[in-house]
C-alpha cells in the first residue's frame, strides 16, 4: 500500500486556480476576435510592456540580432538542432506512403501530407527557452510544412536574441516578438497583420495551455502541453543527491510545476527531502522552484517496484525518470508517460535541451491518450481509392446496395446499384423515374 512522505496541496485548490485561468483566457480570446490587432497590441503592452511598430521582425532586423549572438551560442544551437533534425528525419522516414490491391483492380492507399502552415509558440517570459524553437520549427520543416510562423515573447521588454537566432536557424518563415494568449490567439484566429495557421504547436504556461484548449477545433493543436512535470521512480540503488537535483531541475520551470518521487525505499525518500531542503535556499531560481516543491512536490513510498511502476502510470506524467538497478524494465512495464529517461546517465534536462527527442510533451494526464510532439503531428494521413476493374466495381456495387439498405440509406444503395448494372449483369431495382 503506497504511503506519502510528502503530499501536495489539495486538488480542489488546483481546480479553482485552473477555473480562474480559463475565465481570463476566454475574455482575451473574445477581445482578439472582435478587435484583432488592436486587442493583440493592448494585451502585449499590458502583459509584456511591448508595443513595437510591428511585431514581425524583418530580414534585416533578424540578421542584426543574430550577428550579435556569441559564436559559441550559435554553435550550440546548430549542434542541438542537428540532433533534433536527425531524430525527426528518422521518424519521417519510418512513415511510408502505401498502396495495396485488395481485389483485382481495387487500389487503396494513404499518403502523409504536411499541413499548409503551423504556428510555433516558443515560450519566454522569464527564461529564453531557445530549445522550444528547435522542437517546434525544425520538426515542422522536416515534415515539409511550407509556412512556419514562430512567436516568442520579449523578456522584460528586451529582444531575446538567442531565441530569435534559434528560430531563424531552425527555418522559421515568419518571426514575431509576441507572447502569451495574445500570440496563440493571433495565430489561431488571424488578425489584420498575422495570417492564421491550421495548427499550433509548442509548450507554454497555464494561460497558453488553456488558450490552446479553448481554440482546439477552430485550429489544430499538437497536444495539451502546460506546466512542466517530472516523476522519478527510484529504488534503494539510486543516489538521493542526484534524485533531489533532478526533481528541482524541473520545479524551477514555474511555481505550478509538479515534482514527484515514487520510491521503494523510505530511507531514500527522506534523504532526498533533506537534500532538497539544503539545496533550495541557494538556487538562483528558488522563487519558482520553492513554491513548486512546497505546493506540488510529492514523495510516495511503494512496497515493490511493480507497485511503483503502477503508481507512476497512474500519474501519466510528462517526464518519467527511472533511477533503478535495471531501468530498461520500465520500457516493458510502463505505459502512460510523455517520455522515459532511463538510468542515471540520462536526465530530463537532456531531453529538454540537447539530446534530440522532442521536449513538447503531454501534461495533466494527457499521456494516457497521446504521446508528445513529433514529425507526424505536422502530417495528415489521407486516404485515396481507385477501382479500375469493371468486375470488381460490379461486385462492390452489389454488396454496397445490400449493405446500404440495411442502414436505410437508399441514395447510397443506388450509387452501388448503378455500378452493379453498368459493369455487371445486375439490373436496377428501381426505375429512373424514381418509383421503386
């Protein structure tokens, strides 16, 4: 029976906070629908103190910004983007167009067609999250998306130069310095100056995630990717200091980022908590990490490793780090997670920043039904059909007529009847004048 050494705040408080976010987001979306660019500018000025003549950066501006970024930063951006591109290309190569012949002359196939355009949201606010540019834009371009419009907010009223460089090097066709709900809404709804896109991808805070949720259907989205989550499964072999550091590495994303330890060792759990208490006061990002751990941190002790895996699956966490004696057991044992990080040599931060798999992952339990952003999210798998053999068309027509009448669809049935008569020996069971 699992037991908590540390519990989070009550779920009711979390739900109340989400309801408040939903109400605020709905009001912003309504304003942008009605007022377009004027509302976008109003909210950008209100939330980011940012109201330039144009939110879109021109080619000369981009070149000037990129030229001011240190060479080592540009080299690292290129390195990481190559890792992301390599993995995304391998994913794309695994998706083959197919065509089969199910009956003589009956050809069925599917093709993977990229969406016409995508909006890439690259979070900023306090931190310049350059890595999200790699994940959203590079992957879209590997998929073959012809138009990628990328948005990132200014940081404290300043241009995030490294983020702009990352968006440019990733291949963005349009770059806007615009953040938050107003950016997502502009991309989804369209304004006088920002063309709408059919799909929006990228992580964000609770407001961005809620905006995507409310806009879904009007626009496609990659997935619900809200505040970052980490869950670590650890046995008695794990290093409690490493566990503590890795939990805090994700808690620093924001005050609403859950960090959960599920362990088979109560001693390890208590030692991890002691390390966290010592580490937090000295963290430069403690103003986010401290409330995240205080309000959303958990330590759960399981009676066995099997129970620990079951508990982990019940959370369906975004990032699941396995720090056990045999970490690859989790590949066979677990089902519900955004991404697995196996063994002490691997950490969630690698996935966030450098390793090449995509860091836009499902949160808030969405891992129960979806994986993370990948090249396939930018592709539509569409089917086509062709019947070239008259005898096969006649056969299908006969069956179609009978099957459709079982469902009382006379019009469907007659489409089949026509072909059964034209290409085979059947006669129409109804006359052209319309009498049965």
